[in-house]
């Protein structure tokens, strides 16, 4: 029932195995007032906030890093808080003030330095030993110009020899081509009232811009009534060689390219069942900029 390739976060979602109702979400109305996917941090955090196969991966990189960690597009602090709990010094930035405010509220001991900032214009204090962009957030930058601006800003924030790691959804071509007009069920979560909410959505890929647009619907499992306003998101897909060129243009050296968070290298074979596209890069010790 769950389609792992379509959801907002492949690595974070809750399987919808025990969904009992609303198996056939209502078809969307002709005119819908879509809300911001990141406008309700409470809902977002319940749906995606704490778990993730990627946490151990970023923790291991932080252990090896020489210096503090910069978590870019931190959301509600899923990775930042896990890193700081493990004793790492962390600065976490996100462009969405509501998300950052919610993350701050979760950080009772004020262990993380939280900053509302756009990834394209990073101005965090100090130089970092590790920068991460987790949870497919790099895909939020829809154009080459925006992504390059973010990569350059990240590069500037790193100390020589520091690591930059990120993960995005793997661009499975068959999945990109699969147009979904009637919402299909992705996963489910339990909301603040303890009720199960079924999450479903559509997808439409624009092959020219490499941008996938999703409409997302959330309905109570018990009776199919709306549990939240529908949201819409646009995410840009990238292919391995394209990413290598983008990283090289900013002078990052790619140390490893993986298809999961346990170090399976990207190959023609592993790509077939890839759950993610994961990069570990380095800023050279001797830099030109
Ligand atoms: C899918 S969430 C990922 C959150 C977090 N990294 C995680 O793994 O749980 C994407 C986040 O990217 C943030 N975001 C989108 N565009 C951004 C930008 N230009 N600069 C900084 N953050 C951005 C959104 O506000 C949202 O919190």
C-alpha cells in the first residue's frame, strides 16, 4: 500500500500497513487552496520528525569530522538534535521561521545554535568540519542557479579538508515518468489527538525542468475526512553525472556516492533498487577560493 518512491521523505515515513479506512482518497476538487507543506511544523514533526535510517550515517560522519556541524535545511531539527545529543556542536539553519521556532521549542537545553536563513545565503558564524543537507532538502532548490548558490555558500562555510554530505531521492526514470492523477496512498501517521491519518498524493513530472510536483492529502483513517489542508510541493530531481559536475564546479571533491545509508556504492546494479542518492564530498585542504 505504501509507495516509498513518492513520499516527501523516503527515509522517514511510517508504513501504512495498518490503515483500515480511506483506502480510496477522494478525488481532488477542481480548485484547491493548497497550504505550505512546511507551514505546520507540529503536523510535519508528527509525520516525519524523529526517526530515519540516515541518522546513524550522519552521526558517523560527525564522529570523524574535525570541527562543528552545520545542518542546512534542518526542518524541525531531526538530525541536529540527534547530533547534539551525541555531544556534537551543531548550528542548524532553515529558511522557514515556523520550522525553526518549533525546533527551538524542542531544544529545551539550548544545545543547538538555530538560525533562520536561506541555504543560498548562508552566513553562519565560524567554519565547520561537516555540513549536511538531509531529508532530500537539496531537491527544494529547483534551478541550477539556486542549487549552485547553495553549494557555493556551503563551501564557504567549511574549513579546508571538511566534509559535505547530502542525500536526495534516487531519480528512477520509470518512477519519474509515472504520472499519478488520482491520489495514491503513501503512508500514515498518528496526529496530536491520537488519530491515524492517511497520507496520499499525486505526482506530475516536468522532464524539461526535472521538477516533480506533488499534491498531498491527509485524511482520517476512520472516516476519510480531511485531517489537514492539502499541500503542494515541487522537488527537483538530479542524475549522478549532473551532480558530479555541479559539485566539481564548486570545487568539491566527491569521495563516495552511495544508494543508501549503509555505504552501498552507486553502480549500475545497485541503482536498480536504490532508495537514495547519497554523496560524501570534501573541500580540498588547499583551496582556490
Ligand atoms: C524535507 S524537509 C527536511 C528537513 C530536515 N533536513 C530533515 O531531514 O528532517 C525540507 C526543509 O528544507 C527547508 N528549505 C527549503 N528551501 C530552503 C532554503 N532555500 N534554505 C533553507 N532551507 C530550505 C524547508 O523549510 C524544510 O524545512
